[in-house]
């Protein structure tokens, strides 16, 4: 890093103590921007980087609600409106007990660059709460969502800030949030994405992140004349992104042998075929059960409590659970076992030393902000359809999603070449995403 970017990172750490995930995300980006800062002295003159690491607005609020026993519960709600240079703030909401300000700032920061890469006009934002939907009744989730939206509604809007889902926020939660927004504002608008198909949602949005991550892996493999056909694949997580990654990988001829949740991993050497995947979808989305139950249903599979999938030999890995789920040690195990493709469905799932190791070994490594951008890209397509008051067919949306993932890959790849590190998608994605936002910030003056 240069003395200049060092100083910016120091400032970020000093001003945002204890937000270690935010520091990690900023450092990773600053580490790659050196060559572009050399070419563009105007960025430094107008303090674009200093502005880029400072959110435009941070909202934190109390969310009181009443549980099924009649007891008062109090959670904390957040929305980070980080950067609106290229469009309204856009990004998901995460409901998970580990949520805090630093995690949401890292996610909102990543989202700025990711959204820039999608080719669509969306700024970067993220929000959520330390509320844990696990083990709560539908009524409790509804009361929480209504209270959360009662505050959030005054800050968002279809041309201002458009939230969506993330960990712990799926179709059910988006429904309750949308209902409350509509009631408070007396407006039926595209203020959230990931809506139900009967009330403004887009076909393929549920599938989009997992499908997009898989399309990105295919594009990376194509640069070496290869494909997913016949590959053994490890997937982590068992939620929205993991499920549709498994579906698309299988459609493209890969054999997925793992799934996981925060309690452990299942390894099915026979592969998770479409029938088994349908069973998992029912388990996770309807029964809201645990992945350990897979091994009871399919006795040839093994469940290991507390384990991550990365010990299982594979050629391709799709981390689709959460941040920092691949340690440096996990990365070394993957490489040792012959894994040569990593496509990140989750946001920042690989620890920095693991990323370095992947780059050193010339692994085809697709960082989350490029590889998982299909979800928010399809949210962008949902916004377009809402504005036009029409809906595209499944095939049309899938084709557009596929086209966007090809374009993101091309942009990141070409940029990595232009800056002398062909195939370094970390550098390519960061620079390509950043330049568009930085130029928009310059055009719009000091705001
Ligand atoms: P879901 O809530 O549907 O699923 C999350 C999965 O990850 C679950 O299997 C969950 O297990 C597991 N998980 C969550 N936290 C942890 C943890 N601390 N340790 C281990 N496992 C954990 O979320 P999504 O599938 O939507 O999100 C998964 C990842 O993809 C996240 O990083 C998210 O930011 C990212 N992403 C999501 C997009 C989307 O459109 N939904 C778009 C782009 C990225 P458990 O049930 O035990 O909690
Ligand atoms: O991390 C992400 O890109 C998401 N959770 C999806 C955001 C969105 O607005 O669709």
C-alpha cells in the first residue's frame, strides 16, 4: 500500500474502532487501488477516497416488539446509506444475532462496488437488525418486521433507498415489511425487492444470486477452456444462495457433495441430485429445520457437527454462508486437495490470508462483489419492471441475468489485464467498480 492509502486506512480504523469487518473490507479495496490512483491524480485532489470510505448517512434505531408470551423485546435496527453517486441506495437487510454496525458497514461498502459492476444504476446500502428469526413464530416475525419498518419507512423510497433480503430475510420477511410500508405511506411502489410474484416481484429473483455465482464460475472456467461438467463441488450454507447454486451447478453437470449451516456440514458422496435438493428446500424453507436432518434422510451421507465443508476434496468451491467462513488454513486445505475454482456466493467469505493464497496459486478466484452480484442485479431488474408496471418472463430475466454476469466477468477480467495482473479478479473488480463511482462523484461536485 502507498503512504496515502495507508493514511486513509489509519483514519478509517481510528474513526471506526472495533469495526473489524469494515476495516477488512476497506483494506482489501485500498490494497488494489494503487495503480488507478497513480493514473488519476484528480481523485486525490478532490479527496474522492476520503469521501468514499465515509457513509453518506448511518441510521440506528430502537425496534421494540411483543413476543408470543406477551413480553416486551427490544432489538436494534440499522440502515447504512453509504453512497448514492450512481443511483438510489440499494442493498439487503440482514436479520441475525451477530449483526452490528461494523458488519453492516462492511456489507454496504462492498455493495457500492458490486452495484457499480452490475451495469445498472444503483448506489450502495445495507441494513438489518440483531433480531434472530430462528425459533420465532410467524406472528413474532411479523410484529418485529412491522416495528422495524415503522421507523425505516421514513428513510426509504423507490427513488431513495430500496432494501431487499440477505441472511435471515427472505420472502416471508419482505412480505411483512412491504405490507407495513404500504400501510404507513399509502403507496404501492417498488420500495423493496424480492417481493412475491403476485405483488410486484420478479421471476428469477429468488434464484438469481446462486445462479449468478454459478454463471460467474463458468465464465472463469471458460478462460481455461474448461467447464463445470463433471466437477466435484463443495457448497457451504443451505439458505437461499446455496440452494440455487446447487440447482444451477447440477444443471451444468457438476456434482455437489456438501451443504452446511452454522452447526455443521453434510457430506453426500453420491451428490445432491434434484430430488434431494427439493427435500432440502422443503426442510429449510418450509419446516425451517437443520441440515443435520439430511443425514437421517439419506444414510449414505455423513453429518459432522462443528465442521465446515472445506475438508472435503473438491475441484470447485462455492462459499454461500457468511463472512470469513474460509480461514487461511481452510484455503490451504482446499488448494492441497486440488480445488482450483472458488466462486463466492457469500460476501467476503474468505479471510485475507486465504485470498492471498488463492491468488498466489493462480486459483480461479471470483470475489463476492463480482461473483454474487447477480442477486442485486436482478433486484435492479425488478425495479425496472416495477417502474414500467410490467413483468418479464422467466426466460427473459434469466437471459438478462446471464448477460450481466458475463459482462461483470469481462469487465473484471479486462481491467485486471489493463492493470498488468491478468486473472486477478480482486484487483479487476475493485478497480472497475471504483472508477465508475469515483467519476460520478467528481461529476457531481463536493457532496
Ligand atoms: P440465508 O439466511 O438464506 O442462509 C444463510 C445460510 O448461511 C444458512 O445456511 C445459515 O445457517 C448459514 N450461516 C449464516 N450465518 C452463519 C454463520 N455465522 N456461520 C455459519 N453459517 C452461517 O441467507 P442467504 O443465502 O441469502 O445469504 C448467504 C450469503 O450470501 C450471505 O453472505 C449474504 O450476504 C450473501 N448474499 C446474499 C444475496 C441474496 O440475494 N440473498 C445476494 C448476495 C450475497 P443457519 O441456518 O445455521 O443460520
Ligand atoms: O448482498 C447482496 O447483494 C444482497 N443481499 C442482495 C441485495 C439486493 O438489493 O438485492
